[in-house]
C-alpha cells in the first residue's frame, strides 16, 4: 500500500544496495520517476547505472533496499516479472531476430498468444499510431534501417503493456534526423502518461529531452535536479565531483603532408556484398580525419582492411607511398600504423580477456625484446603509467582485463596503441560507453598525437564531437563516401544528410 502523505511515483527505488564480492556497485541509491515524465540517468563509468537498471529489469536482485511501483512494494525476480509490472527496457544493442518480420519480433514471448496474423498486425498498427510510431509489420528486420529496428524495439515493449520504459544509449547509432524523430516519439509517450528513464552520455540530449536528471557517482545517488535549472557544465561537475572543461581543442595543421592514402579500395562481406565500395581518401600529417556514418556503413571493414585483418578485392593502402595492402598485421604495426578499434565485444579485438594489463602490454612489444627471455618489467611500468594517466580503475596490473568495466577496457586498449608511438593512428569508437570526463581525456590524448605530427583517423558516433575535434570529416553510407568536408565549415544537419546517402557537392 502507498504511504499516506507521500507522493506516489511510477517507480521508486529506496536505499538500493548491490555488491559483487568486495565491490559495492550500488550503495543506498534513491531514484524515482513519475508518470508523464522523462528522467535522465547520468554518471561516470562504474557509477552503478547499469547495475541499477538491471535490477529494475529483473536481471539482478538488490541485496537490500526497496522498489515500489505505483506506491506498492514489489519484488522483481526476473525480466518476466518486470514486464508484468509494466517495465520495459530498450537495450543499446537490439534484441531482434533478423530473419523474422517486425510483427513476429514484437509478439515474440507474449504469453497465451492466440490472435490471428491479421489481428496482431492491426493491433501493432494501432499501438504505433497512438505513439507516433510508424512501422510495416510485415517487413523483415534484416531489411530495416537502424531507426526502424529501434522503433520495433519500442513497439515490442509497448505491445506487451509497458508503461515504464528504460532506454540505454538510444541515440548512439542514430543520425541527427533520426534522433529528432526518436525524441518526438518519447515526448508523445510522455504525453500519453509513460514514465521514461533514459541513459545517455550526451549532455546536450539530456538537456533537450529530460525533465529531471539523477546523478550517480561511485555507486551513490548524488542529487536529482530539474533539467531547466542546469547546463552541461553543472551536470558534469555533479557527475565528476569537480569542475571539468568541456572545450575540445583543435590545433591548426602546420603545412600538412599526406602520409597515408587509400586508393580505390573495395572490400566484400562474407555474403559477397560490398562493405567498402571503391573509396579513396588521404590523411595528412598532424591532422585528425573524422569519419561519420550510421552503424554498418563499412567502418569495421575499413579498419580491418587497414590493419591487415581483412582481404581487399582491389585497391591500395599507401603509407609513405608504399603499398601496405596484403602485409601481415605485425608488418603493418612495424611500419608505424597503429589501430585502436572498439567493437561491440571490446575484448574481441586486441586484448586477451584472461590476461592482466602487463601481459596485454607485452602482446605489442615482446617481439622487440633482446635474448630468449621476456622482459616483464617495462610492460608492468607501462601498465602502471597508463593506470595513472588515464585513471583506469583496476585492483592492479595483473588483474584480468575481463574483470574491468567496459570503459576501463577501452582506456587500456587506446592507451597501449598511443604508447607505441605510431605515425598513423586509426581509432574507431574510442569513447563508446565512456563517461564525459574520460571522453575528454581521450580527446586530449588524440590532440597530443596531432601535435606530434601523427596522422589520426577518428571514427566516432557523436557528431558534435566530430565537428569540434576533426579537421576534416569523411562520411560513409553503405560503403561509399558521400562527402569529405571541412569540419569548421559544415553543420551537423549537413553531415546527417550525407549519412543517409545524399552526396555532398565536393570533396576536400
């Protein structure tokens, strides 16, 4: 029963605590959200956001504390329990079956489903119309754009009766136009009385879409503030606990010389379709070339072809006018081309999960050692230097990296690549999942490389950052280049149009 004199929330967490061994992930956290409200959840990596949301969605169970739905205390023992209570979570990485139609994915897992296909299709259409969600129920997921897939995910929880929605980094792979459409949908859902919790690291989005913001720091709930009374600087200070500069430096490129060039490169996927379709571009010494594009536009295959991990059908990759296409990854590294790529599985490329930082540092350097014995001391000192410089949270240099948070794994990977002193640094999604403070540390590191005359390719998701950090921006769409523009003379909207396939007037 609801307590007399106390406001009844859609969902309320009181003194929620969750520990994993000696690590306290959530320490007496308090959080609440009202129906007809959008609450943003902010915090640095390791602040406890994911753990808290996993308890609300039934994946974890709190060690202590209480969860209330509509003023009534509940126990959420499974995701099924969460859905019965009207809680639906839209994950950053979609949980859809590509070989199924939208309709099949939406009704999948619905208990006691007996409706005819036509009736289900009509119910889906009506649910979509009520919230401004447009979808073709008969369309296969494999044929959908990223924003269409996200629409299916939202419809999936609404169809099952969710009134409380949790969205984890929902705009990470959307164009600005798609983000605007998503926010219009969320505002419509808010008008219909839904309670919405959105997790995002993009502060401008928090300021644009939320009514209130709850800030977590080191597992504790620090403060809940009205968004209208905040700006990005204040939110960052609350998250980090001290003032943080939000300015990204863009040093000028002095007399740039082209040292890295891709010419007529074509790379195919396993299904024989073209992942990279006859593209050409160059990177200059002391320049950051930003790369924009919706997920799956060929970014991954481009990185793997440059690194010597993927066969190219045709073309050339020139480093100091020498074609390195076809060389082994170790030969490419020896030339001075270093790559930091952050895939969905961060431990799937470049790091060994069962090894500590010291041994992962050795993976890059052991072949350079003299004599038959591996020298661990320099690698251990490098690992400790990275821990101090990048504020990597780890019990020690020998702790297996699989025990670190995703954001800290990213810091290990990027830090190791930078410390190898490359002439060309290819970095893909280096701040994916990183909090604001760690992200700005990475931007500073990339600018340090730029000042050392390193040619940097930066593949990113946040267009605001790409525009501030890059000297030029190359846009990919379905494996083709739709434009290469001066970052200082273009807009987010123009980049967004190129991301959807509209060609720019010229390449620079």
